């Protein structure tokens, strides 16, 4: 557990720290870095998972991609003028994304994982937030990334949203294949009254 937590911490923090050092050296704006570091460290809160040989996706590459994208977005954010509504929209999306991911982790408990795996005596969680959304943590990631994109430019926000939406949908395909294999008809029924990511949309 400690080894896996350290691996995730290293994967999340390394791109941001490289970006921060470059920003300090080149005298770029630094005001977004604390928010980025807090968002990344939030990923390790309530984390009770372990990585094992049965894990289909360790999640380390995803952590590097997410952190690297945030690092690039906030590094270049100072190159564009910002409006107050733009900054507020970015802050709201980042906050909402963090809330959704934290809420998902608390609700899932030991079932939350950065990896794709089914643990012994795995239970299907379909209450609370999960009654309506099957993958709220991914919803949170999409909003979070769109929020950091908003700090750069509205077009960057839209691009980030669609890129991470596509990445999430690809991972969801693998996850739902695994859940169908594990829970069968129970999961099929669950899919009939819930949405993948965003209620009334998808």
C-alpha cells in the first residue's frame, strides 16, 4: 500500500514540480500552482487501494498524463489575458471536479481504485451519488481538467474537456466489461437507471 501510494504521489507530483521550477526560473505567474498541488494531493486522500497482480490498469500512466496536462496548462496560463468570469468558471470547475472525485472515493471506500480490478467480496455500489452516475470520479476528472484549461483560454477548456471525455470513455469501456463479467444481470439492471458520466446527457 505504501509503495503504491508513493508511486502515485511521484507520478502526480513530478510533472507539476518540473513545471513549477521552470516557472520560477523564467519568472512566470505562480498563483495557480498551489491550487494544482492541492488538487493532486487530494487524490491521495481517503485512498485505501492496493495494487496487485490482477490489476488490469495500474493507473500510473493516467496520473502522469493528468498531471502533465495540468502542468502545461498552468505554465502557459500567464501568456493569455484572463477575464474575471473566466477565472471564476475555472475555479468552480476545478472545485466541482475535486468534490465529485472525493465524494466518489468516500462512497466507494475500499472499492475505489486508480487500477482496474475486482477485490475479494467486491460489492456493487449503487447508492448515494452512484445511484445516478456510474463513474462520478471520471466526471470529476473531466470537469477538473476543463477548469484548468479555462485558466489558460476558453478554447483550451473545451479541448481539455473533450480529450479527457474521450479518454474516460475508453477506460469506462474496459471497466464496464469487467463489471459485467463480475456482476452480470445485476450490473445490466444498474445501467438501465443510471448514467455513465453526466445525468440526462450520457
